[in-house]
């Protein structure tokens, strides 16, 4: 495993298992500070009894590094088909950081299917991989025998997908997910070039200090190289 514009460990490969994952070359991550013009995409579900997801996403956006150009796709404001197409266009266009907040399942973001495993065939972003953080439920469930979750499918996709994905393996409460997401954003973007693994550990530490329920730290799992750095 090498870093900083070289080979990314488990960044994308086959569905035959991690032992056969192909090396992947990409310059979107690791190395110098974040460059101006880098794009971030914030996704939010419709508000409901589970949370005011658009408002929560807006709150999280305040912690993004100012070097990012930020686009927002909220299902409360955008018809589903348009939102799906804009999301794929943004991914294929080279967006390097995505965050989703809302409902989710092992195979999708949002019950309507803002992004599903079926969407992956339309991704061709091999030279512009992204990091996706998913403040939701079940998207990171990797322990179902013979079944690849959305997280696994994105990270293992041969010709695109995600370089790394931080998501829960179980059910997540939105109030606590927002706290965790806020602490991750603070940690990840407080200085240029921080490793994603370090940002997650700092987020867990601050989340714990704020007295939120500890089990959330057990279910949020990173698939990808923790030494990867946004540049």
C-alpha cells in the first residue's frame, strides 16, 4: 500500500473479494493542501419525523473548507429523477467529497432511491474518485454473507465509484448522526491534508466529549484507506 497520488489500497476493484482488488491510481486525494475549485456535494432526504435533513445539511455545510465549491441536492427541493441525474453528473464530473444525511438502507440512499446499487452502472468516474460520508442507516452493512451493500459496491467498483466511504453498519439516530457528522467536518477541514482516518478518530473523541450515545461510534465504519488525504 502506498499513498499520496500513488496506489490506493482497496480503492476500487472486483466483487471477488478484497484479496483480488486491483491497484488504483488517482490524484484526487492525498498530498498537498486542498486546491481551489475542488467540488463538494451535499445530499439531503425529505424532512420528516426522523429529522429536518435539509436544515441539518445546511448546518454541516458551514464547516466545509472554503476552498470547496459546494453544490446541494435536496429531495425536498428537487424532483427525484432530476436529483438522481444531477448526482450522477456531479460524480462523473469529478466531485471529490460527498455527504448524505437522511434515511437509507443496505442498497440505497433515501427510500426513493436517490442513489442505489443499480445506479453504479452509470458511474464512469475512474479518474475522479470521491470520498462519501453517509449520515444515515445501514448503508455500510458489510456483514451480510453473499451480499454487497451500497458501500461495498461503491468502493469495489472497477471503473469508478468511491475511493472511501464512511457509513453505518446498523441503525443510526439522526440527532446523534448530525453531531458525529459535525465533528467529522470540523476535524477533516480544520487544516489542509489531514488523513481521513485521523479525522474520524478526532470526530469520535469530540462526539464522546459531547456526551452522545457511544454505540454510534461502533456502527460507523470506514471502507477504504484511512491514510487517504483530501488535497
